[in-house]
C-alpha cells in the first residue's frame, strides 16, 4: 500500500518518489505525535504494514 500512496503523492505534487516517500513518512510521524495510539496503529498498518509489497 505504501508504494501506491508514494506514487500518488509524487504524481499529484509533481515530485520524485524519493521526495514523496519522505513526505509520507513525515505525515505518519505527524499523526504519531498527535493522534491516539489505536488510530496511529491503524494508519501505520494501512500505509506501511503487512500489505506493503516494497
């Protein structure tokens, strides 16, 4: 799933996939600091979790 999000961010923002990777990681970090743990776990698992094919 993370690779799909990374590609979409890169395409929509007009940036490289490496830059998009950093943006996605920054967003996950932002959520981690500001949202309850159970919500963080859901976000993390959706973006970076077991269904990641990278």
